[in-house]
């Protein structure tokens, strides 16, 4: 009988590292293949945070029973989303579908108009390099055409969010128990901080979306566009995706204004200039003070990177993903690994 093979002691460290590398690579490959499923799961988590945040608000109004407050909070959130869906499909559905469906043509018209001089050509080339040219418009057009898939994913996200919001403890406990014992306290603190940051982020987004809907709609009404209400709603909803969303949302308005011509075009350009000033000087500083102060460049490139990896659906969750990642790096690496003294204490969820 031959003795069983035993590696040299000095090789054990290398073999152990090689094994962990293979395991991590396999996990990353599975995550890549299941990216759509992971996005839906994260969307359900985000929805659960919305439901529970609304329930806390209702409790502050006097409803002490948590189950009743959670039911009313869930109903409130679904009613708000139902109202927006009604506006997007019934009130403004035809207008928005036509505008988004013609978005590639609108981009081409804008590019041709700008390319008549060297400065305009430089602007077009910079825009294509930064945003992929008309790829965003093509993706949005495909998104509009895939309404059935969107509705199915929305139902999955809502049902998953209800399950998580009703009893989040098993999911939280599972994450903590899968963490090595020395790091469990850090994991619990990080989960608390992530939950708190997401709640603040959602509240700030809701405020900014409502304010920008009114501001954009009012400015476009002043500019003389007939579809000012639909464009205002589209512009407000686009604030959910920082920087990229508002830029894409203003293209249909500029295309419609260019088709009308005259004073409408320059009024529309002035209107969006005013809107961007209001957003940059008022809304963005407010969000940074209220949530986590994430550098704007990091936000922009994260959105573009998530869109490139996960597609147009990933863009919608890029802001929330960045908040979670930012808080995770702060808690796990800066605070726990490096021992940096960071302001803030764990907060209960």
C-alpha cells in the first residue's frame, strides 16, 4: 500500500489561497450569470425599506400597532406607485411612449444641429464618449417596448418586498450567522448603518423627485411646450438616477422644442438651465448633507459602470447600490480594519 500523498507544509499556504481563489471565482461567475435575479432581490430589499419607512411614519401619526402600521404603510407606498403608473400609462402614456420611441432620432437631430461648428462637434464627441452615444436611447426604447417584462419584474419585486418587510429577521440573522464569529458584531452594525442610510436616501429621493417634477413642469409650461405636464413627471422620476437620468429625460423636451422652433427652443434651453442650477445649488447639497456625502464623480462613474455590467435595469438601482457599497466600505474597511475614528453610531432598524 502506498502512503497517501501529503503536500509539503510550505505548499499548504499556497494551496489554501489557490482554493479560496477558485471558490471566489466560482461565486463571482454565479453572481454574473444570476445578475438579473440579484437585481430583483435588491429591488425587493429596497421595496421592503420603503414599506417599513412608511410604517414608521404612520406610527408617528398615532398608530401604535406595528402590523396595522405596516399594512397601512405598504398600502400607502403601493397607492403612490399606482398613481404614478396611472399617470405614465393612462394620462401621459401615449405622449411618453412616442417621445421615448423617437429618442434615437431626437439624438441624431441634436447631434446634426450641434455638429455645424467645431465646438458643437467637440461637445457631441465628448457626449458619445461619456454616455455611449445613442446606446442609452436605444436601451430606453427597448425598455418601453418590453412593458410586459417590466410589469412581471415589478410584481416579483413587490411580492418579495412584502415578505421581507413583514419579517426581516430571518434574512438578517442568516447574513450574520454566515459571518465568522469575530466579525459578527461588525456585520450587525454595518447592516444597521446600511438600512439607516437607505431610508435617508429614499426620503431624500422622494423629496427631490417631487420638487423637480413641479419645477421642470412649471419651467416647461413657461417655455410653451404643450406636453409640459408629461415632461415634468418624466423629469421628476428621472431624478431617481442621479446625473444620467435628468440628462436623458431632457432630450425629448429639447427634441420637441427643436421641432417647434422659434422662442420655444431657447425658452426650453433656459428652462433646463434654471432647473440644473436649482438642482446643483439646492437639491444636491441637501441630499449630501442628509444621507452620505458621496463624491459626484464617483456617483456618475458608478452609474455608468453598473449600466455597462447589468444593463439598463441596473441603472435604476445604481444609486442605492452605491449607498450600500459606500457604507460597507466605511464600516468594514475604514472603521473595522483600519481602525479609523468615523463619526456616527449604529442605529436600530
